[in-house]
C-alpha cells in the first residue's frame, strides 16, 4: 500500500526546488519585503546536530508563510569559516585549513538542504572566499582612515539631527605646534586618533595554541579549547575604537525589538557610569629606597597644585600623577591607600628596590589569572606594597600605593583610590593588610545594612564595624559635612575642576575591541610597517590601495604555532612579507590576522548583493532590503557579535554606506535543544535503593542528606520507570523517586543527535515538526526520539486523510469528495486558519501545530470528507512540513508548487459560535449538557434545558423555586 514514505517524497521535492530555483530572491523586493536571517553558522568538522536546526526551522516557517502572504523574502545562508577551531583541526590532522573548511562546508550544506530549508542558495558565500574578505579588508580600511568627532553636528538622511560622527582622517584638525614639526609628526598625531590603532595591551597569551584569547575563552587560567595554560603578557595589538560609539550603542537599544534580557546584557557590557577623573600626585622621580619624604613631598605637591590651578586639568595625565576614575568623588576624603593593576605602567617606577622582588613575583602570579578569576571569582584579596606613596589632592595626605590583582588594567584607568569604609573589596583588602579605614559617609536614619555588608562585620574595641556602600550624608569632611551624597558629588567635582585636579567624567566598562590574532587562518590586514635603514619598524604605517584588495594568505605548509608571540605569518615567504614602495621606503607586511568576528560583523549586508565586484553592497539594494526584519540565533552571541556588528554598521552609516543606523530590527534567541533525558537512580553500598528526595550532590559525589553516606548513581532505562504525579519512580519500587535530567548536547556526554540519523528513520518533516512542537521557541527543551516518532505518526495520519492507503498506487482517498462541509466543519476550518495564522505571527509554532493536530483528529474518521474543508490544511501545514505538503498538493491535482499559493483566509463571522454547550444543574449537581444559541435569553435556555430527558427526570414531581442562568455558561434549577 502507498504509505507515507519520506524517503521517496523528500528527495523528490528538494530536487524540484533546486532545479526550478523556487526560492530565488529577486534583486529588488516587489511589494512588501521581509529579510529573515539566521546567525552565521560555523561549519565544524562534526557537522550539524539536532540543536543547530531549531532556529533555522523557525525562520524557514516564517519565510514560507511570508511568501504565501505575498511578501518578497530574503532568506540567505553562508559560512563563518575563518578562525582558531579550523586552524587547530588542520594542525592536528596535518591538513591545510582550506581543505578541511571546504569539506566541512560541503557537509553542512548537504545537511541543510536535506532538512528542506528554503534558503536562496544563489547567495551563499564563506568568509574565507577572497571575493568576500576583499570587502572585509575594505571596511577595515574605512575604519583605519577614520577618526571620531564627538562634537560634530549633522543631520542623517532621514532628517534626524545627530551629534558625533566618524570622519575621514584627512579631516582631523592638526594643532599648529604639531604641523610646525613636520609631516612625520602630523602622521603620528593622526595615528593616535585613528579608529583603528596599535596599542601595547596586556593579553591572554596561550603558547600552546599560539594565539591571544578573549577573556571568555579562558577558564581557571587555561584555554577553553584544549585546556592549555594561559598567561597575561603585554603585546602589540590592533584595536578598534568601539568605545567612541558607546553612548550611541547604548541609546539606540531603545529603538530595536529585542528581548529585554539581551538589551540588559548589552547595557551591562557597555557599563555606563558617571563620576570624576582625579589626579593623585606621585612626583616626577622614580622611587628610591626611602620612598617619598613627607616634608619634601608637601612642598613639591604645593608647587604642582599651583601649576594645575594655572593650567587646568590636562586631557592626558603626565608621568607625575596617577589618574583614577571614581563614581564616588564624595568619598575622596576617605581614601587611605591606592591600588594599581599589576600591569599598570607606573608600577616599575613606583617600586622601591626593597620591594622589587616581591612585586615581580606577585606580577608573575597575576599573569596566570583571567580577569574573571581576579574579580568575580576572587575569594581572597591579595596584593603587595610598592614602597611608594601618592598625595590625595583634596587633603594633601600621603597614602601608600599597592598593587593588587582585583584591579584590572582594562577597566577605568587601571588605578583606584581605595576607600575601605565604603567599598566591600577595599574593606576586605584593608582588613587583611591592617590598613586604615576612615568613614566619611553617614548612613541615613533607619538604614538596614545589606547582607554583603553584614558578612564583613568586625569588632574593634567592643564596637561592631562594617562597610557602608550606599548614599547618605558627608561626615569628617570639614566644610562639606552634612551634605547629602548627590549634592556633595556635584560640589567636590566642581571644586576639583576649578583647581585643575579633576573633572566630571563618564566612563564605560566597555573596552576598545582587540582586533588582532596570532592565527594563520584569518583575514590578512591590508597594512605595511615602514622600516628604517637597519630594517627596524619606525612605528609608521602604510595601507594597501583599494585596488590591491583582496590581500590573500601566502602559501605556507607549516603554519602551526611555534610558542612565541610572533604570528605564524612572520615566517611567510619574503616575497609576501616585504616590498619596497615607489618612494624607496622598505615595507614589512602586518603579520597578525583579523579575528573571526571580522567576517561575521557585516555578512548580512553582503547577502543583499553577494556577486557585486564594484561595491560591497549596492546602495539601492541595501536601502530596499535593510534592516534585517527578523534575526534568530543562540543567546551565546547576545553580547559580542551583536555589539561588534552594531559598531561596524554605525560607522558605515556615518559614512553614508548604509541607510539605517541599526542592522537588526527584531531579535529572537531560540532555546537550547538538550540531549535525551538521562534517568538516574541511587543505591546504597548494600544495593538498597534510595529516593532522590533523600540525596544531595556533594564535593565527592552523591550522598544521603541525613547522614552524608555515599550513594552510587545508577543509569536506568525508560522501561524501568513510570510516571507518578510529577516524578518518575521505579516500576518495581514505586516509593523510590528517580532523577531525570537533560544536558547540553556534546560529544563528551555521548548525547549528540545527528540529523542524518533522524531523517533516515523518520524524515526531515518529522524532525522539523518535532523541534517546533517541543515547546516555546525561546525555551530549552530535551530531545526525544519517542517524540519524533509521535510526530511522524501524525504526519502519517495527514497522509491518510488524502491518500488511499488501500490502493496499490498513490491516489486520492475515495472518501475525499466535493460534498458540502457542514456549518460546524467550516467553523472548525476557519478557527484553525485563524489560530495558525496568529501563532505563526507570534512565533508560537508549538501551539500552531497543536491546532492542526486537533483539526486532523476531527476529520480523520469522517467519510465522506469534504475536500473544500481539507485542502486548506495542506497550505497551513506547508511551512512546517513542506515536503509532505507539496506531495499532497500535487496529489490534489495542482501542477505548480504551493510555495507561492495564497495563504488561506478566515471569515471572522465563522469564528463566532452560533451555539454553545452549557451545563444544566439541578440543585447544583450536573445532570446534563445541552447546546443553546449563543447569548440565548433565559426563556430559550430554560426551554431547551427542560426538554433534555435527564433533566426532565430530575425535575419530575418537584417544584422549581428558582432558576439561575448565566448566559453561555450555566443553567441551574433550584427545586424542592
């Protein structure tokens, strides 16, 4: 019999779509457009697992639905294929990454097509294609040849007034004193203001991987990939000035339709705060054995203060000060010591000879810790005194300067004033090292200390002391005593500014983007270092002309890391590394490569115009298709990818290359697909089972809560347990509850589900439908092959609604006729159309599927079956199960694909019930259910209710003393 056979149906329609270019997107949208994008996938050697297609299935449903609604849809796919994973795989297997990347892409493409996604494959590209990264390099040059003018007033193409804009470096005003020195001075001045610049930055260096790692890639001082040791070392790096855009990146979050949780993550990452920058004087000389003498320091400090009064607060700090940023300038009088990050450039000059060995040892230990280990995960504060002192500008007091790893060079200025009375980290440090604690803020009346403050309480001379981190009133601050915190902040900041000792400042947690990697497998920079006569870099750069792009990687057989910070490209062939320019200057090519983020920053723009070899995107096409209307991907990209892409987009917007100031209008993060539930029971040493309620997880495994006795975890099979209430229990011991947990899919757990396996057994439509039926798109959900089987049975029922399973050939079921649908059948059809339409619009795919299941259940046993009521079901189902739907549409006699068939419309009049079922009670007890006209009056409802035989029986011989009627809800006869 012609059963439902995905292995026959699905390859047939995939070949049809490809041959007929069914989903080819027009260059320009016709009518309303919809640009739907999946986050750029990385084609690893493992191929897809069933966690990957979830978001892509959702976008495919939206796109197929939108085409049927008459919209022009752009739904592209490509590959984010540069980066460390491909390079490491190539090194391990001694195969060039270009070969392995091509192989992985081919496998991913095969699996994507096998799932029936309606991508326009004509627009496919990889970040590793020279035709693509030519424009990545071109965009980098736009950034390199730009500076940011925060005071520039302009009007954007939409007529919106703006302040702050990226401008060409040629437009940078050059101070007269710089111009007077000569052209080299002008070039160096420009280099200091470029949005792409070189900086000696402390980085996470992994010798084994031969590259710098982001903080997120370091766990407990080791690399996330490979678990190799990581150290912090200073290294020349390329940086992009994303901090210049911090305010715009923050403010424009209000204009996009993103989840509030994602917006909050971005806001926290940007970390805007207001406070003051303040200079603490340290003197002009290096530390000696005695450090700074108090009497000499006071005189020199007075002279410095007079100079500052006359000259004002400088934009850049001189070598004779430590500049700090604080959000609490009202606590300056409470500063009793200072702390520098171990990497701070002033540490060497402030360290006395007596302290030098201890400082060096501490800095070495700090270099082995990640930023997370030094801050959030740091349980015990540690530090070393430099032997030197700084002068507090508000009271002239000498205070000791320490180094401690809880201060980061990457945040603020890498130096802090420590006010232990009003900061918990400073309090812990001061208590440990017996440093002074001076309260300068009094809590408001009735203040209750926080748990964090209470946990740090100590007893001194019989009195309990603890930090106070809130706002209150100034104390022990002379003329400022009694002022509320907010008012005092303003006043002390103004006083500092008037004296040239500080200024009001806005600070961001966001750091400039570290944009270079010591990889081979990445985009080369289109830049050259000028060399002097001895072959040494002068610090001056030259860029490749745009006509020279793309700059491709050299042919190198050996590109594995050599354990030194120099990139692998430093050993490229000389003809790639060196050249002599037309003016006779010898040049050395930049040997770092760009990070993987570079290619994924702007791919959404290239999809609009992927074959253009004249511009990175045609302006008319860009304006027609942008912004992206729906962007779906994993929450793991909630911060960095989105932040970097928004930064590049805003810079391109400033130069007029794109028409919108935000790239992604609506963002949705799909939940994680977890592995199948793992069922675990627990046994004592003697084999006795114990219930999960009596077990807890300890440091050395699972133990009994009451006694601490160790128990053994035993993996169970589904047939050994049964559902009892909201828990699973052993079939043989019903009082023993067991644990059922799902984990993220990973090779190490052995719970990865390969789509090839699922499709081979149940078909792509079943895999797609189950992923959407599991639960809300945003929720994390456990995979279940049993669930896939259930969905497959549903599709089999759909097939049998239309196809004759008793015939030898595929043909329509004889019960499917032109019989007129009943009024109730038409109401069910239109309610289903309404519900599925609404649910797709809301991305509530699981409930849409439930509605179609209810519809099929109602019609499955009917004979005859009205074709007019059933045919629209095929169109409703088609975005979810496109292969089966195409086959049924053809079986129904249509000779064209249903991909552009009009979406079914519902009649609002048929959504309203003409009658409704209500319960009929006698003395409050249910005796029957009857159908009455919607909004029927009491007389009509009572007449119908009395006519029911069961109601008649219970009213016989009794007197009705009262009738309670609630329209459409209830009829109750009160009798005696």
